C-alpha cells in the first residue's frame, strides 16, 4: 500500500508541474501573485510577461515576413523561369546558322524569343545597328570584311540578366569571276566563294542597257545559253542569302562569243594565218561596241594569203582593245614586246594569244 500511495503522490505532483508549465502566462501571473503577494515579485512577473508577449509578436512578424518573402520569391522565380540564358543563346545561334551576314549594305534581322516584361540591349562589333536596339529583334548593317559580333542582354524585373553573343563571318561578293565563251552561243561563268552563300545571282550586260539577271544557281559556275555569236558581254556575280539580301557585285569579266581558230596558239608549232588576225579584229570591235565606242578601221581591211602580217596590224588591235577595256573599267593588259617595231620585232604567237585572252 505504501508503495502504491507513493506512486500516486508522485504522479499527482508531475501532473501539477506539467499543468503549471503548459498554463498560459496570465494564469501563471495570478498563481505566482497569490503565492507571493509581495509587490516587487508581482512587478517582475508582469515585466516577464510583457517580454514574453513582445518576443511572441516578434516571432509572429518574422514568420509573416518569411511567408511574404517566400511568396514574392516564388512569383519572381516563376517569372524568371521564362528568362533562361539557353533560350536567348539558342535563338541567336539558330539564326546565325540559317541566315548569312552579307558585306557592306546587307541587312540581317536576328532575334530571340520575346518575354513579357523584358528589356533588351543589343551591341555590335564591326557593324552598325539600324533598328531595334532595345527590342528582341534587331536590324544591322555589317562591315565589309572579317566577322561581325552581336551581343544581346535581356533583363526581366528582379531577375538576373541573361545574355547571348554570336560571331558570324561576313560573306563578301564572289571572287575571281571568269567568263569565257564555250561556243558561239554559250558563255561559261565561274567564280570562287567569299565566305559561302546558298545562292548566287549571275548578271550580264550587253551593248545596250544595263545589267540583267540571267540566272541563279547554288553552284560555283553557270552556263549562259542566251548569247549571240560574235558579241561581247560583261558579267558579274552576287551572293544571295535566304532572305534575298544581295552582296555587292563581284569583279567584272568579259566574254566574247568569237570562237578562235587554232586555240590555243602554240609557239613554234602554230603557223600564223590571216584568219587569226581577222577573228581578233572582229572580237576587238565587238568589245568596242560593248563599251559604246565606234568600230576601228584597220590597215588592210581584207586579209588573205597575199597579205604579209605587219607590226601595224598588231598595234592597231592593241589600241582598239585598250580603249575599250578602259571604258569598261577592266584592268589594263600587259603585252610581250610592248612596242612592236616594223623591221625589228618578229611576230610571235604570244602577240596574238595575249589579244585573244583579253577578249574571250
């Protein structure tokens, strides 16, 4: 019995202590005031109660602030998920792979996915931004050679900035354009790429009018089958991108649809014939017509087997051709034996070969 009574007494004491600890602060104050009616103790207990209330309110405010911050952070996080560096970067790079940057006056509109509330800032190296510097798409003019570098910085509210950059080779006009008559009714035009382009535009100019487009091709050569015999034409080629932007014109090159006999002339093997000079005269006057010059009247207009080839025959053709090429802004030719002297200069295959090469 004593053991049982002792256990019950201990249990009642533990319950009392636990209840006292779990009771609210007001009950605690009343109980302690009754137990210790001294005024000093009551004041200390009241002060302790106020400090507890103040601490509880601080905890409640801190929890409320954390909840608000968490809500705001969640909203910003959801908005920021729209603004990912990989979105901007992939957008610029995809456009860079599909659209060319053409030299000089060509324009290229790259862009990234637009996001609500975003602001954009574009910058460029080796070019000029002409429109959209603060938009998600920009238009610019590239430099004349090298590469053009574009960078865009996108900012959205409180999110960290996202940026993307791309460096693209500038595609210039095709190089080393060569036009040659492959027959009296066809001219073959070939060229070298200058950075690569999906399409090339071949242009031709005849004796009347300006340049006209005679064909487009993805290859590096083109056969023009719309020419006439014994006629001279000027050719140029332009690069064209997928947005139909065009590069500047290539170098100009001349083709004359005169098919020369014994071509090529071989030194010490090919005998000089009257027909060789006659064909060159026809071609020279054809080039003069293209340049808007009058035909030249040559010494011994009719050449046959009885006519001895003279120095004046070669000199006249050189003069006629040089004037025409200068008028067409073509490079000047250089000749073997720049001065052909009667009775001193021997007629050579090179003299006629150089004239042919300057026209065909």
